[in-house]
C-alpha cells in the first residue's frame, strides 16, 4: 500500500460511477433554475471551533493537547464558508501532486490564490447541486467505496482501518466520495445534456471535413486562460487583457509555459501546466485553429479573445491525422481493454507496473482478461469485461488505434499510454464492413459535441462562480 494519503482516492471515484452503473442513483428533485445566491447567514462566525472527534466537513484539524483546534474563515461563499485549514490542506495535496508530476511550482502566493478560487467554484457548484436536489444514495456510495478497496487489493474494513490510522475519519471520506459523484452528475445535467447538435450542423461539418480531409492534422496543445467574469465592465476587461499581455511578454522572454500556466491561468488544467493534450484541428474552435496552423512546435499564439476570456496557446507538437477513407470498405476491429487512469494516488509509472503484472498473469494463463477488466479497469466497459465492441478507424484516440492495429487476434499489447491513461489491449477479431451514412453522421455529431463541450463547461463554471456571493476575510483578498 502506498504511503499517499487515502483521502485522495476520491478523484478516482468519478470513474467508478460509470463502472458501477451509478447513473440511476442520482435523484433530481427539481429542474428549475437555481435561485439567486443568498447573503451569508448571520450565524457565520469569524472563527470556527471544531472538537477533534467531530471535525468540520472537508478538513481535519491538527491534534492538540487540549483536544480542540481553533480554525478561522478564509472565504464566505453564499451561506457557507471555506476555512483556512481547508485551504492549507488543499495546498499541501496539490504541491505533492505537482512535484510527483515534475510540474514547476508557482510562487506560494499565486498557488494559494489559484486553489482558493478553485475551492470557491467547487463550493458554489455543490450548493447548486443541493438546490437542484442532486443526491447519491448510500447503496451507490457503498459500491463506489467497495471498488476503491478492490483496486487497492483491500477489504473495505482494511481500507477503513488504514485511513483512520493515517488520521482521516472514514465518515468524512465517505462524504467526500459522495460529493465527487454529485459533482459529476451535476455537470452531466447542467452541461452535457444541454448541448444540442442540429442536422444542419452535421451536414456542414461533413462537407467541411470532406473538403479539408487532405489537410487534417492533430495538435498537441497547452493553454493559459485569463478569464473574463460575466457582466464585466470595460475597465475590468482592460485589466484582464493587461494581465494576459504581461503573461505573453514573459513567455516571449523565455518564461516556462507550464509554470506560467500554474501561476496565471484560470482554466481547470492550470495546475497540470495548462496541458490540453492531443486535439484534432477540426475539433477546435476556428479562432484557435487559425492561429495554431501558423505555428511550429514549441511556438505560442498571440492573445486570442473568446467568450471565456483571453487565451494563449502553445503548440507542443503536430502530427498527421489518419488518412481520409478513400474506399467504402474499411477494417473493423473488435477489441477489449483494461484502463488505469492517472490520478494523484496513481502515477504513470505505477500504472504501467500494475498493467505489466496483469499482462504477465494473462500470458501465463493465470487469469482471464474479462475478469481482470471487471476488477481493475477504470473505464465504463469494465462491467462488460472491457469489451469495446466493433471499432471503426477513428473511433479511438490515435495512440490506442496504432497499438491495436499492430496486434493479431488473441494478442495482448504491452501497456500503452494515451490521453486517457494506460491501457492493456486485446484484439478479439477483425472484419471488413462498409462505412454507412449513419455511421459518418454519428461520428460527425460526436466531434461537434466534443468541440462544444469544453467551452460550455468553462462557461457554466464561470456563470456559477459569478452568481455566488463571495466575501474574502482579512488577509485573503
């Protein structure tokens, strides 16, 4: 068992929802738009006194000889608070993760500002979930925690004993897991379900794709986003542009992009060095593609203004996309996989080691692929033994497809890394089939949805934040 704090397992739980069929466990009590944010309750005191046996949700007070710890309020968010102990715990956790991923650490003051803003957004979103009646029942929660224990090769009781030994109350851990599932369901309801793709958009996409097929490329990107708050005044917009221009100036004089992203970016990927990963050029907003296509790997764009704010993009690498299908008949592959996602508690090296162990068991006929997939895979296909069904060219990310195409039926790959994590892939069979019009339109619709989803998620998070009443207490402005 690794020495990392057990409470960090909560990040992996989002994946467990799909595996355990948790979709039906979230109950929507109402669909009405949330009410305007209320002013903080008068009962919110300037200090919070929390006895050690029953710590406040979200943080664990340090032990003291008196059995009590005095904490104070850092920020008021609507009728809730974020305490200084919560902020300190989050800073410590993120610093450990950034060091493990070799991401340069920003200045402590900048890191604290970034994390405090993220915590405000999270708190406002959880309040919205409560208003909308999003719930996760205990049965779903128990199944999710059971999956976490299985992945760590422990029983639930052993997991509980280990966590309490490390100072994390198991009841608090359960509620953190519940919150993560609620957040996922809220985003699915508020963003994913509201993205609509019209038939005319699909038609236009297919026409454009056909015309530009020979020029399609994939781009590996990183970004810095200086967000513009909703209903900003001209003065506020000018101040945000000035901030973006200062970032751009430092980058042009040799500043490290990943460190600048961790310091200045308001995007959710800021603390990963701004890394977006590989994207097909036709799935990016046109105003991004226009600038990126002019760059060589390693170069950065000028400042690009969108509805979300001011963007600075870095082209990390470029590669050719799969050639457009020149003939109707194409090869389909039926495959299955085991996916381990990279999390703060599971590094890429550790995931690779675990998958190598699983492959050795498969090579020695000591286990069945489908059984290992059900036990260990972090993908929604786990319940089906990792079976992905019949795949057309382009259905999977390029790294996965390249490795899959190199396998013979019945052969299992070495661990393969993609933007989703690390995979073991087994090809079951292959066949040739015609690409139907319905299949083409489905692929186009998915591409359009992906293009809209990222910006829609950013806009939604911004709107939730801007509607919230936020009051910074002394020394936290």
